[in-house]
C-alpha cells in the first residue's frame, strides 16, 4: 500500500472524536466524508443555542480548550446558519485546528456560508451587550433580526424604562429600507440608537444628521470575541474603545469620544429625525474663484449652515462656467474675505447640496477650507470685476488721456497724508478739469504726485477718502471732480457710488448721465 504525503500528514496528526479518543483523520477518508472547510465557530448547549465559542488555531491552546469545554458539546448552530448537526474539534500541529462535521454518510449537506470567527459576531454582540446593559440596571434581552444576509444582520435591545430602541446593525440594509425602518421604529419606540457595523452610506447619513455615527466591531481574544465601539466623525480617524468603557444613558449610548464632542458643541443630540447636514460633491481644486457680494443681505438661517463654519454671500466663478451668485461656506478660523479682493478657493473644495424639500427644491453652496488672495492680473482674468486690487504695476497699460490706473494697495497711508493728498488732488483735478467744466478725465497718478504720495500706496478706504476730500466742500450746481477718475478701461470706479453718497449726491442712473 502506498500513501501520498498528504495522507501521511493526516495520519500523523490526530483529532478528538466524540467519545474522547484520539483518532487520525483517515477515518474521514474511509467514510468518504472529508470536510475541507475550516470551521472556527460553533455553539455549545444544543443546535439552537445562542452561546458561541471559537476554536483555537494552535494545538496547545486547543488542549486547554478541550479541558474547559469538553469534547462532545459543539454544534453547527442554526443561529450561525448551520445545519444543527454535531461538530468535532480537529487537532493539527502544522495546520490550523478547526471544527469538522461528524463523519456520517446519512448526514445531509450543510449550507452554512460563514465559517470564520466573525461569522458569529451577532451572537457575541448579543451576549456581551446583554451583560453590559444588566450591569447598568437595564433588563433587556437581545433579539436577532435578518435582512436577508444571515440570521444575525442586526441585534435589537428594547429598553422599556427609557423608551429606547438600541440596534446593532452588523450588515446594513439598503438606504430606502433603512429610512423606512428608522421612521417606523422611531414612531413606536420613541428614541432609536443605531450602532452600525460598517462605515458606509448609512454611517455617512448618520454623521450628516447628528455630527457623528457609532460603529461596532469584534476582535478575537482567546475563545471569545470582544466588542469595541467606535465614534466616527467626518474627516477624522475613528477612536475605538471596549464596550465596557461606554455608558448607556437616557439619551443613548455614550462613548468617551462622544463626551468630548458634546463638550466642544460640534454634534446634534436630537436624533436622526433632524434634517441632515448638506451632502457634498468634490470640485476641481484651484479652479473656483470667489468675490464678496456687499449688497446681499445676511442669512438669518439656512439648511446649509454647519457648526464651526459661516456662510458668506458672493459671486462664484468656476473654471469654464459663468459667474453665479451663491454662498461660500468657510471655517470660523479663516479670516473673512473682504470686498477689496477676489480669492481662489483652496483646501477641500466641494459643492454642498441639501435634500430636496417638497415644494421648495434643494439649496446649494460652495465649501472651502481656505482662501488664496489673487493679484491684479489674476482678478482681471476671472472676469468677476475690477476691485480696488487691479493690475500690478508691471502689468499696467500705458497711460491714456481718458483713463486713470490703480495699483495693488501696498500699505496704509501715513498719518496726516490724507489731508495733503486731498489738497494736492484737488489742485491736480482743477488744473486738468479746466475749471470743472470741460469733462476731461484725470490721470490718478498726477493726483499722487501733487500730494507727494503715490495713490497706488493707498488701500481702498484711503482712496475713497481722497476722492471725498477732493470735492469738499461741495459747491452746489458744480460738477464733482471725483467722477473724473476712472479705471484704466475708462469705466467708472466701482466704489464711486459710495463716494457720492458720502458727498450727499445721488449716483447717476446711467453711464451717459455720469458723462453729462
């Protein structure tokens, strides 16, 4: 008789039979029932038991396992999706130890699909959470729920004292089924606390509604699976702690990380019934430009508002698109943009979109983490408009008789310079304007030379002060010199209306009226 190497190996490594004797795996071969599946979990106490055990993989650990549990009370449990038949622990030295079905020709086929340690996590969760709740004064028994994946897709605990439904959802439903279940359970139980088995779409929805999501996982420790709870938040690493480090309160399951988040005020505790924070879609980085809209009214409230961020009205220009009026969501820690500059959005740039409200559609805004201030040439290229920051000096076109150029503000005006600038500017205007009646446009640089300070050194508020001083005191029925100052394109200054308002003059209704 000639034996193969595999057969020799099996003969040299015994396993434990149901009568406690050590036999070789050749007995399986004789009956034609060799079990090649490595079953690591079983239940003890009967075919329908909910008490799981994990078979150690190493032979020295298996010996201790047999001394603790015996050798004849392991079952391919029905709550594991198994056939309910007995299992035997098989002992190997060079291979992983595992359970195997009894070698019985009359045994039917087992359709169990999960044989690894995590295949019994629903039973371990049920056992450990029941014990954990009892230690805090809650008498609750876990109930297994199936969504079609396995016998334990979820484990439910009803805490009648606080009208709380605690659900550990190990295998997620589809989103529509989950929302339907959430609404139904919420109406019946009052408060639902969800602990999810995966950081997936349902967890993302939970984070959008509450600012966080609770997760669960199990890790093997000896013959057991220890339960850990994670606190997931958007954009941060999830901290995990053992279940016994958590508390069950009237408001739900509380982890140490959740207590810190509540202290920071960045979460919402009123359940999943709230409308979620807006979803987001990634936009190309470095291709969206923003400028503040000074005429827009501030928002009293908005579904786009989020903790730690503010909404700023303005004009948004994505690359290859037209300019649109929208709101920009910025962190509170970022200095607010001003109307003196245009900005490129930086960091994580996203399009925020809310759920559709019946009869009202959805809202949207652009989200960014930082702003990069654009120089004059870059602002010109955006097509937004020409704010007080215009072309840098090296990009300024040649001076024309009918235009006045502005430069990027470099520093604030020196003390006392405003009066000198206004006085010199008035002299330059009057000399150029031909007694205030010829309608000639002035070159703003001449004003600066007369005032012994370059106008290009003045920030936007300083330039406005200069033009106001030029026309003070105002002479009735005389044209205003400040309207003679135009941009390099021959257009009126964008802040001319503010200057005229301070002088008590009405802003012309059209450019033709301004020229007149």
